[in-house]
C-alpha cells in the first residue's frame, strides 16, 4: 500500500467521523431531509477535496481541528453539487458511488432540499468560531467558498455545460477549459487555498497553491473524460459514456485519447513542479497529482 493510499484512507475515516457529527439526526418531521443528507454525504468516496484542505493546511502546521471544518464544508458543497447534478433536470443519473442517487432513493423534492441544506450547512460550519479563532480568517474562508461554489465558479461552469448540450456549435478547447475551470476546478482551488487562508499566508506560497490547484483541477477533469470513454460502470459506480450520448464536448473529443492522456500527464508534472518551495512537506500533494491521472474511478 502506497503512502498516499494509507494517508487518504486515514483522512477519509477522520472526515467521515466529522461529517457524521456535523449532519444532524432527527426523529421529527424533518427526519427525511436529514436522512437524505446523510445518505448522500456518508456514502463514501475518495474525500479528495477534504484531503487537499487538510494537507494544504499541514504545509503551514495549521492545527487539524482548525482545518477540519473547512474540509467537511468542501465535501458538503461537493456532495450537494452531485445530488443536484444527478437530478432529471440535469444529468438524470440513477446511480452515484454504486448506490441509487438521492432522488431515486428518496424523491426529487427531498433531493433538492437535501442539496440546499448541505450547501448552507457548509457555510454554517466554516463561519462558526470552531473553524478558526480569528473572525477575519473565517470571513475569508466564507468568501472564498462562496466564490468557488457560485456563478463565477462551480455553478457557472455547470450552466455552461448544460447550455453546450443544446448549442448549435460545439465548444472549442478554450471554452471547454474555461467551463471545467469553473465546474470542476473551482472547488479544487478553494481546497488548496484553504490551507494558506487558515495560516494567514499570502504572496508566493498562496500563488504556488493556486497554480497547483489549477493544474490538478484540469488534470482531474481530463481523467474523468478518459474514464467516461474507457472506464467501467462497476469501477465508476455510475453510468459511463453519458457525455458522448449527450453530445457534450470533452477533452477526449478535442484532443483524442492519446492527446488527452498526454495533456493530463503534462498538467500533473506541472503541478508537482510548482510545489518546489514547500520541499518534502508537499510530498503527499505531489502524490495526489499523479493519483488524479492514474485513478480508475
């Protein structure tokens, strides 16, 4: 077992425990809502974004209990995006992480409200004093997460993605790159910036983490596009080949299989290179860059 695998498994257990604590349980009339939130959020997954939060914070020796609220919050935002992305009005998927999607397990209205509640709970967590003792830091985390999740970030990218499905002209490489920088990359940017924000660092160190996140975010999406063509439903835990069926422009369409693979490898190498100022403290983040393009799901 590699050091990254060990570290990711250990982090996933810690994040799972935190998420379990943060998401309420109820026996009242709101029980179904919280069951849906817990069903989708505690379903497993790589917990890659929380891993990036915790390890970017570790670069600056930020206490783990200061970083965990941001790690849990980004996973909630990510899960909310998946719950809504799976809805019939969007990608209309039946399975996620090998389980029925939230709207299939419960119903559409409950899935919509569960996603809404996960998004707002994320901000409740990072704005609370338990997230960081300095109010100014908590405010910056809130602003950064809002920017990543909103119209100029993830949601904006999703809008471009949906519009492209019905457009008369296919997106070119520049447009697809811009789309994915929002839809996929924005949450990676927050995850890597969170460590510098928590440590109250700016300048070259924060810029290096921004560049790293941009490289791995784009590499992650290229790998996803490759897996949609070459991956199996068993490995992915969801349907594959849907991008082609929907007529979406992907990096595989634009670059070809080998071109996409080469570009992903180049981005991973560039991500590793920008971490040089951090020395061996960034070894796990370097491992992540290669894991992203070698993963099978």
